[in-house]
């Protein structure tokens, strides 16, 4: 079959954006009207790791990807207000459950006030494991150490043995502690950006997986797996670092090669999340814990949350970071049984009883999503230099963007992706 060609002719004002996630759509919206913008998305929908789902007759949505707005984030809040999309403050009590016993817990871990100053003064290249080994190796710190490691693994999906203390400190010391949910789901904001980019002239192609980019200074040809080709003077790559550095066949091949950039992507941590959403006939937990928000445990699926203060009778199980590795190749049914087993130990209800109350389930193992190969990034001790390189365009022809390239206190978030896409668009416009 001969190769089909799209976008032939003069390419000096053409830009191709690979990936229609938060970073790609932000860049498209900012650049459309200034350039001829084409967005190529491998999945059958836009949004990337933002994935809002509806199910049956339920009025409630499920967030299999990003769910929370972590604090008063300037770009996200500005977009929500611009789009007139309301959001709700997340409230509720936090519980820690050990051996079936529920105890209310403050959000601040006991000992945190000792940990943060040590993190602030730590060596530039120190990992969290090294810091804990140095200052918290005594047996009296055992539970505190486990809680810190669990937070690093669960919230940051990071490996404590390689995670940068300096970067974790920057994030934790700027934590606003207040979360919000987008009413109707994060997907509403993604749709707003998509529609705005299209109104400004951008073309968006879904189910268009890119496997090769042939390039030279000021010109590039992007080859899709369905034999289409697209020509442009600039290409913006917003795929996850998991895909960028992949060696199993999902990576994009660059001709000529760009080995320094691929190596840099490998110096940025990229963690996995397995998210299990269970919707029940009724919120049975409210009879004993009517304001339960977050539930922390030591079970195989260790973190759970409700939709409080909303009325959705759902519980979301979260298994993130290195502990998820043992479950990556499990089937969805096995993951469901592991989640129900954990929930049984937390609530004291038998697995079969919990199963009989289920009305809907959804499981997303982000490491098995070939378009992403993981959930979101974290910084290692080598990430600063890696981000500096990846944020440097190659001959003003190849550009990179995405949450993993963000350098600030809100890494691994939708805000980070928006910020990266916005800054990249400004950089491209300045290069004209």
C-alpha cells in the first residue's frame, strides 16, 4: 500500500503536536491562530491521563485518571472560571485503619515538623531513602518511617530509593492541603480546551498513533502507523516520559536519533497507579463513619476515598508507586478481588457481601495503558539536568512538553501539564 500524505505543501507555518492531553491541548489552544496546528492523538479520545467516565443511568461520573485539583492552582482555577465550570471543595475526615480499627488521623503526620527541616537542609543529590536511613533508622521511628515511605509511594508514586529529597521538599512545603473536585469531572475542562483549540483553527486527529519522526532543521515529517504522514516546520512532543523512553515498541523513533534526550527522559522518575473504583447500592460506610473522606490502611490496596461531600456511593481504591509493581500483570478480575479483599479487612464485611452490593466497577492499571505506560512523574536526583535538556528545543524544530518537564512545586499534576504546554507555546511564538 502506498503512503498517504497529509498536510503537503508549504510547511513553514505548520506545527504538529503529538498528544492531546492537558499539555498538548493547552499548547494547541495557545498556538492556533498563530500557526496551522494539527494535533495527533493515539487514543480514541482526547484528555491523556485525564479520563472522565460515565456509566449507565448513574448521574455520577468516575475519574479513572486525574481527579483532584490540589490547591488554589492558578492556571487550572483560571481555566475553570473562564469556562464557567464549578468545582467543589473536598472535605471529610481522614482515618487510619489498622487491624479493622478505625482511628481519625490528622493530615499532618506526627514527626513531620522534624522531617521537613532535615529535607530542606539535605544534600542536593540525597534520596528520601538515604535521608530516612541517616536520621530515622532507630526502631522508635519504624512506624513514622513506614508512613513517610507510604506517602512517597502512594501520593507521589515515587520510589524512595531514587526520589529526590529536594524536589519532594519543594512539593510538600508548598502543599495547600486543600483539594477540589471539578463538578461533572475533569473531562469538562478538557472538552473546553479541545473546543476552544478547534474554534481557533486547530485540527485534532484521534486514533492516530505516531511511530516515527523524520526531521532536519526547520522541517519534519511525522509518520503514523496507519500510513498517514504530516509535514511541519515544528513538532511538539507531549507523550509521557514512559512512552518517550520505552524500549518495547511503543516509543517514537526519531530519524536522526536524539539519544541524549531519550536518556534524559530515563532520568525522570515515572510511577504507576492502579485505580479501582467501586460503586455500591448505598454508602454502607456512612452508618458508622458519616463524614469519612480518606481511609489509609496497610492492606494490599492501601488507600481509599469516598466522594464526600457528594452523594455518589462509591469508594476508590488507590495502589501507587513501587507496591503496584507486583500487581501490574494481574487481570482486572484479580485486581478486583484484591481490592474487595482489602476492603473486607477494612470494613469487616465478607467479600461476597461486598460483591453483592456492587452496582458498577472500573479498574485502570496505568502501566498497561500502552499510550502512557504509567501514571505520572516524580523527580530523581538526576531529573533537574534532564528537565533542563528536555525543555531545550532541538534546532527550534523538535520541542517537548508535559507534566514531567515542569519544574516547580506542583509536579505530577494536571496543573504541571497545563503550565508546560503554556510555557512551550510562548517559547514557540517567541522563536518566530
